[in-house]
C-alpha cells in the first residue's frame, strides 16, 4: 500500500508524531487539528473503510476504542469530554482511505458536527 499515507506513516516512510504504538495499532497527532487534542488512531492492518470490516476485525476495532479511552485519560480530556469519530467514504469526509478514529477534545465540541 505504498500510495496510502497512513501506511507510509506506520512504516516510517512519512513522518508522524506518535503518541501510541503497538503491534496492531498506532496513534499520532493529526497534522491539521480540528481541536486542541486531535489524535488519529490507526490499525497497522490496511482496511480502507468501515464498509470493509469483517468479523475477523472485531477485536481490532474494539482495541482501537480501548486505545482511544486510554489516550483520552493520558491527555487529560476524559473527565471534561471528548469525541471519537469515524468517517466512511467521501460524503462523510473520509480523506484517507485507511480506517481510523479521530480522538477530539480539549474544548467544547458543537452538535450536530456537520
């Protein structure tokens, strides 16, 4: 997946400011943050969109949310509130076709989001 920006960040071809790194998941700061805290939580396994998830990905996706919870606590946004967002395809705002969670916090977030 040499054309995938997130795959290139994961393999070190492109630079990313990592805040979490494991055998199956990485997390790094978004280069265009939409909140004071904006972290991208990304599986090492390339999955293009939520539509491409299979039953075999159940544990991986669950672990992504556990990482989001852990990072929210570590980054001091858990008590005041945070948002976890998944965009699926163009009309939802997905710009990079590698499944990822956006962890957003550090300010009051409006609703509806868009």
